[in-house]
C-alpha cells in the first residue's frame, strides 16, 4: 500500500497494490496492519456504509461533534471529487481543505481522521461510495459545514452547474458562524509519523470557513 500525505496533517491518500491478469484483478481494500504502517493510525472501525448517487449530487460537508467519526472512504463504481475541511483547533491546517478524485478506476482511498468535515461531488453518471467509520452515526451530534462557503473556498469541479443537495446541506452553517456558536468542538491531538505531517497550505487564520446540520450521508 502506498501512502501519499496531503497538506492537512493526518489526511492520507492510499493506493492499494493491485494484482491483475487475464482473469481480472485482486487487491486488499483494507488490511489493518498495512493501514497502520501507512498512516500511523490504528482505528477501530465499527460501521461500513454504502451509498449510490447520480451525477451532480453533492453530499456534505458532514461531521459529528462529541461523537466524532474517522472515515476511510473509496469508490467502487464511477467517480467523485472528495473534499475534507480540518476542524481540529490544534491543527496547523485548521480551516483549510483538501480535495482528491476517487474512482473505481484509480482505486484510491482517503483516510479522514476524526475532527474533519467530509463531503463529495459525483462527477460520473453515477457513483457508489463506500466508507468505514470509527463511530456510529449519531443524529443528535450531526453537523454540516456549508459546502460553498467562500471563506473555505473548496474548488468543486461543477463546471458552472449547481449541485443536487439535500435541504440540510443547502442550508449549512458557515464556518465562522459555527465556530462562534461553539459548534466546532473537535480538538483532537495530532499523533502521526513525522513523514505524514504534510505542509499547511497557508496561514489557517487567513482562511476562516463556515458550518451547518445534517442527516446520514
């Protein structure tokens, strides 16, 4: 498994080793030991989720307070643009975002530690999205960061079109408002190997984002 650090500490792109021949292919989508060696994390996954969405659907940006979830996400059919925002107050990348294309073709996965908001936009005709979580879905603790908050500045590949959103996501709370209201409570310590401490994109104080409420992905 190949680990690619991102500019947000702890957020890692994973590329599995694929074995293919005339019959097809095989790869390990999850191996606890390999995952631990690649990311420096050893989470206890408690739930697997599977969703299907059509082109233009944007789900997110979701997170839970008090009952935070780490997520290992991938796509088994189609393609999405996956994005995360760092909500950890102790992080040098607090308020910054990272985006990556995940597809059935590139077989990439993204490890999203606890304390980040997560969302994705479907860029193919449809996409099936899989993710493992470190905590159960907790409706009372769910929040949603405003997907198009200009203070966060996620560069969604929309091509001038409007995404398909559920009401909670369309009415998400801006980061600055959520921060002021105390809706960002993630203060998880950054414990990871030095080689995975990706450089911050810019001064976090110069890129204040915004945040909302939601239901399951």
